[in-house]
C-alpha cells in the first residue's frame, strides 16, 4: 500500500527540510532499536547517526530507505510521507541513493558500467555524459574501463558513491562506508567524500560508530543510544556542550573530577575554581577534556606522567594528580617528558560541563 502524498493537515511543511523523521519506532521482537526517534535534515546538509555498534543506526537508515517497515511514527521526504505504519512508498520510488558497507559493485561491469547502472532509462548520450561528469567529480576519469578487482579499495568506494549519485537522488544514504578501509585511507577519504557530496549538491545521511568519520563529514550529528537520539547537534556543540552524561562520555576523550558548588555559580575542583552554572549544593562532576589541561612549567600544580601516546605534532599524556585521580593533557610533542616525571599543569577551560555523578563512573 502506498502512502498518500499529502501529509497530515495539521503539519506545517518546511521547504528547507528535505528529511524529517518523526517519533520513529522499530523493534526486532523485544529488542527496540528505535524508541521515538526525531530528527530533521536541511537540503544540502550532511547528517550523521553516530553510536556504538548494535545501537540501531543501520536499521534507522533502512527505515528511511524503505527496506524496513516502521512500527510507529513517520518518515517524510520533501514534505511527503514515505513511511508510516501499514503504508510505505517503495524504495525505488523514493529517489534515494544508497552506498552500502561492502560497496556492492558488479564485478562483471567496468567502472563506467557500474556508474551507469541506475541510468538505464536515460538516452545513451545523456547516460555517457553523466558517467563522464561523475567520473571527473570522483577522480576516476582514467579508470572508466577498469574492473572493480583492478582498482583499490578507495577507488571502489568512489565508484559506489558515483553510482549512487548518478540518478540525482534527493537523498544519499551511506552505511558505514569506510569500515573496510585502513585508518589512514579512511581519514583521507572521509574528507574527500564530503567534498564530493557538497560539490554534487546532494543531501546525505551517514551512519558510523567512528567519531572521527562523523566529525570529518557531517554538518550535524545525532548520538544514538538505547533507541533515542541523545543529542542532535553540530560537532562543536557535541564536544563542548554535551546534553547529558552519555554524550559527554561517548564523544571525544576526557575525565570527570568531583566538584563543589560555590556561591555565584562557581565550581571548585582539585585543579582550581571554575566559573560554571551550578544550581544548588548538590554534588557535581566536571568534565575535563585533554585541551582543558595545559602544560605549564611555571604552574604550581604538579602532576605525574603515567602514560603517553605520541600523535605526531602532539602527545596525549595521562597524568596523576595529588589525590590519585587522573586527567588527560594534549601537549605539543617537543615537550617529551618521561614516565614518572612530574610536570606543571594549569586549567584553560572555555566551556564548563558538569553533571551529577553516576553511581559508578566509567572513567577513573
């Protein structure tokens, strides 16, 4: 049964929004992977569903594509309901392009044939022109006559992207598109793919468990956990202004230190006093990111180097405070301190993030 092309008469359609997911619910038996999901994505934007493995990211993507029926809620594309309980628009009628985790290229077709696969209804000259246009966009003009087994994994990924873009879809969906690639190639391609998507004018939704991929590609990111989107925001706010303890703990690195609420909204932690937004006298814990802790030889506060991870231009130090608690510090790599050495540190906190403590913190 097809959905009616009209939306609820009380619904106001925002022409700037291409994708809208409203109160989406989906479950496999008792395992609920969508428990009332709500998010929207503007035309031309790249969005991302980010979360740990098994949280339901791919299932949400399949609901948007029409491969899974929704059990409650709606999926709208350009103001048209395409999924609702008992009614759905067929996937091939949604004008959605899909890039699968394994690329799903046709081994018997050359690169040109793979890109042109979704253009069979177009005249031959138009089809050939579109293939050339996309091959140039993804940097594969010299590989059009080669077969998938003759090109690298990164090139195969670009072929899959070009094939998905060929019919000019309204929405592009990418399911863990870099999971089969090594880390260095993954980082480089995530930036290249974002540029390709932006140059094509497409709107896209990516699902991944990799934060670096999400930050490199997406304009907006939804943190998915226990069937809910914990926060839908830009990467900067997710890192510096997390909405809850799970987002703060999941995104980036950091540790929580106990804090005492003082007058005027200030918070006192072991390393000093911060201007926060505390209300009342309840117990709090302050999140410190590695960039909040600055190495300073002149600082009176000393911390012992417990561990160091070399990252090229920087070293990530794990430091032990006087109390025995630990903090992280990101330090220029020419400051190469030995394990067991005590170094001076001070705070440089622009965004004070504090939550009530959990009964058992996942961080020391």
